[in-house]
C-alpha cells in the first residue's frame, strides 16, 4: 500500500499539536526547507518593525510568538494586592531639592594638637602635676534633627530647598499662573518663619528683601524652616497696581472666605494653605502711593509674644499699632501666629538703603530665634514709638519738605510748606510734637487734608 508523504507529514504535525508536543526536528527542518522564502520574509518583517514602527505594518503583521511563561502572561487580578499598592502610594510628591544659591564651602578647620593617651603606669606622673591637666569640656548635646515639611501637597525633605507653586484658583483655568513659593527646610528642628511681600502689588522693596534673605540661606546650617512668598498679589504686580483686578485692597480681607468676593477667596486660600502652617510671620510693605516710610515694624505691643518678637530685629524702629480688621497681621495674630508688619521705603521703587535694613533685621531675627548662627554683633533695638500721628496740610498746592525721613524734630518746627502756584502764597506745616519723622509724603501736589508727615513719639515698652 502506498502512502502520500505530504499527508503523512501533515498528520504527524497535527497529532503533535493536539498532544501539546513540539514538532519533531526533522519535520521542522523539512517544513523550513519547503518554504525558505516565507521564513526570510518573516525575519525581515520583524527587523523592520523594530526600527520603523509604522502603524500599517503593525496592523498587517502576524503576532510574534511570546517567550513569556503562563505566570508572566496572566494579569494580576488579586484585589487585595491592588488595594495594598494603592495604600502604599504616597499622598504627596517629594519636592525636588533646588540649590537656590551656590553656597560658598566652609573653610577647612585649623589643625589641632591632641594629647596622646597616657601609657600604662603613668598615672603617678599625672597625679604629680594636677595643675597642668584640665578637664575636657562636656560635649554639647546634638541638635534635634528636622522632619519633612508638607506644604501645598509637596513634601520638602530636611536639608533641602525648593520652589513650590500656590494658586488661589480665581483665574480662567487655561490662563492661570501660579504664584512662586520659596521653601528652605533646615537639617535641624526649629520654628517655621513665613515672609510675605507685595500683598500690595506695587510694593517692590519687600520682594527684593525676601529674595536676598531666602537665597542666602543654607539648609545645611538652618534650624527650622523659612517660607518666602515674594509676590502675593501677582495680578496687581503684573499691572503695577496696589490693588487686585476688582479694585479691592487684599490687606483688608483676611482671613478671607471660601465663598466671598475675589479678594476674600485669595485671602482664604493663602491663609489656609500657607499661613496656618507657620509659627511666625513678617508681612513686608512700603508706604502707599507717593509716601515713604522709615524702615520700621508695626506691632501690637499689648501682645506679650509680639512685644518679645520685636526685640529680635536689630536696630529697627517699632511703632505700636493694634492693627485693623481684615489685615493679614491682625488675622494671623488672632490665629496664634506671632506676626509683625515691616514697612520699608515707598512703592514703585527699589531702594537699596531700605532693602539692606530689611535684610539685616530679618537676619538678626533668625539669629535671635536660634535658626541661624552668624558672627555678627547685633545692636540694641530702637526705642519703641507708641504714639504716632499724621500731620496734615491745611491748604492745597505743591508740597516742599524741609526735613528728611528719620529726622528728629521738635514741637513747632517747620517740616515743610505748601506753595500756591497761582497766588504765590506759602503755607508752613509745623510739627505738633517732639519726635521723629517715621513716614512722609514725597514732594508733590497736595490738597487740603492730605497726610504729609508721620511723627512718632517715644514711649515705654509695656512691662518695663
């Protein structure tokens, strides 16, 4: 009986496939020999797909045989394992460490001579000369190490600095621009100090004070944390305006409201997301339009914690002010955060003298709070000016000042005069008390009732 070779080969291949066996080598070789063109085509096709992932080629190609085992191919359908993976996922991202400033390396320590250990039997010599041996000082306790700091959904690790972004969510979603927030988390534990600038968008000195202060910090030498928001009122800053786009003063709407006006919502977002995370706050401002302020602190000296806090600001003058409702300082103090307002210079300008005074005072504050250590001798604080009054012009005209900011004046002294450009009349403005010029209007056109000079009168600190 004759057998058809091709039918026998097909039968054996089908039987092997049904039994889950590999094709016999001889048969596999015969198969390959019978269709060399097909095998070559498949090899070329695989090479082309690896280099040029054309969609049409992929759709028309045959699937490649997988070498993965069944266990690798089966998807993990264990619900418990999925839930565990979700639980282990961190709640917030770790903020990247950004070197805000290239820190100059510390000088190498000078060589020290160590006393060799006494040899055995030398106890008698040591006892014979007790005056030449000094007891070794007890080692200082190691500072407590800092923990990570979570802010705005990011985790800032100890010994790192970074830039975060705060968005109050009041703009058109597609056009929103977040406000930068600088954070330095020291390696050692300590208080959290917040610095805010440009709550009024035209106050530039505070922006530069915060920039210089924060970028000068080394997280490896810092105890505690510093959070700096150079430009709180970003829309106002971009328009060179003191106010928000709705013409409201942001510093009259704290702590804000989640469902209130535009200003209320911005104030609420800032206060809840950042301010409440801090222990201390310095809110930096300048004088209003066409007015300038001597570098000074505005503080509620009836609050013992605030009064002690003002002692850390080097030689900066302090003006007693309980604050008004809606101010950031007032809301923060009510929330238990030790807060002062720093005033420095005038709006729309960068003034080097006022900026240096602000940076020095903040450096002094951090040193007094144990956050940094500087080889610097700080001066005694300035007298506290409890009482302060604005002296107003009684006539309209052009203001010409005879005194400078910070000058000491006596009662009745002429501070300046208002000249009428039409009648040529000149009306003097006199001091109503002995004190110091802590704020004044720059030379400009004024109307009757315009606040021209701010006089501070020296007073005692409560409890002294």
